[in-house]
């Protein structure tokens, strides 16, 4: 998918405090974070969890970050800590970027056309080996995902990274010989268990009472 437009994100500067204050912040629906990198000093901030989730919905999106009344800063997500059970965001690290300097990013790989592949129609098993790709591009050129059509795959085919055509301005950084998908022959199921004869009696059927005619 094409690169997304910068997403506006408004946050508030916060004072660095202890773990008790951070817990109170999270209970109120806010997420602590830090902006760093570039020529500026690190800036701690807080932002509403829902607002942050919406802004980060686009993979690889450049954020148009507004901190209080300061001029906007271009930034990208560097890291996000999430609760292992509830999945809520606990902390985010954002890094400043220059829109005229290429950055490294990780984007999802999306395979399409699998159901139409001749090998799949013949009963083969399509397996996606690689799900994310390392790329280099200008911040505004980082795509939300890279899509590859596998509708021409036959049984026994293997696709490597060399088969992918990245969008203009995007460089793939992984090994070109790295396997991204395979289409294997149908899996033969063997039954080593002896065949179990089905019961002839109706399950739940009532047995004749003593003295009744059979």
C-alpha cells in the first residue's frame, strides 16, 4: 500500500516523575512517552490512549507532532510497550526525523491472490514464511505495507525476496535470496489407528425395563 500522509498528533509536555505518578497517568487514560533524536533534547510527553491508537493505526506513518504550542515536529514511532494481557499501550518512544533524509523502517508483507494460484487449486499448501520487511526510504515514502501477487504459483514453487518489486523510492534491505513464500504438495494424512466400528445402539436410547418384552 502507498505511503500514508503525515498524521497530526497533539500531545502535552509532562514532568518526569516516579512510577506512582505514571500509574495514575495510565489509570486516567493517558500514555507517557518521550520524543528524542535529531538536534533537540528529549521531551517527555503524555497523550490520550485513544488519540495515540488512532494516530498509530497507519503502519509506517509519519507523525506531525504538536507539543503544546511548539512548532510541529516530524516524528516516527521507534518503540511501543504494551500490556501483555490487555494489549493497551503503556509507553511510546518517538524519534525526530528529517523529511529529506531516508530512514530504516519495518513494514508488513501482504500476499494476495493465493486462492487463485494453480497450486492451491490442486490441493497444495501455500505458506508465507516472511511477514515483515526491512526497508529504507524517505519518511513520507515508507509504505503502509508491500503487496505481492502469488496467484501464479504452482506446487513446488518458492518465492524469494528478489521477486518483490518495491514501490518507487523504497529500498529492500533484506537478503534477496531470503524465502518469503512456498507452495508445497498436498499433505498426506496417514491413519495408523485401527478403524473403530461405530456403535449400533442409538446414543441416549432407553434400555428395556426389567420384565418388559425385548
